[in-house]
């Protein structure tokens, strides 16, 4: 009976870790959570937001790209306030001045 549970828990942990890593989060953290709480963690990681799609801005002091929710720059320690909406970059969203996206394999 114990081996079957370990196999199921490991399988859920691996699946949860892979999905968590694909969304830009920690592989090992989601793997541990998925192993401890098999079905619950898999549902949680599927509903979890993707870090790759979070809006970004630059620190005005050191120009390090940061997620919009970061309030203190980890590089220079500057307090960050809400930026001008034009200065926010939205990954995955094409801006008006950007060239058209090409399909892979086209030149």
C-alpha cells in the first residue's frame, strides 16, 4: 500500500513542478507542494498566474527591468512608485510601433 501512494505522490509532484516551471515559478517548490498535497497542488498550479505575463518596468536609477508589483529595487534599493502607464511593458502584448510578428521559419 505504501509504494502505490509514493508513486502517485511522486507523479503528482513531478507534474505540478513541470507546470509551475512552465509558468515561471520554482520547479522545486512546486514539486514539494505537489508531492505533499497531490490533487490540491495540481489544481492550484493550474490556476496560478504566469510570471512571464506580468507587466514590467525599469528602475529609474539603475535601469534594471522589474515586475510592476516590485516596490523596492533589489539592485540599488530605490523605492519605486507607480510608473507612467507609457513606461510599462506588457510581455506578450504587441505595441502599436512594433514590427509585425512573423511565423517561425519565415524570413
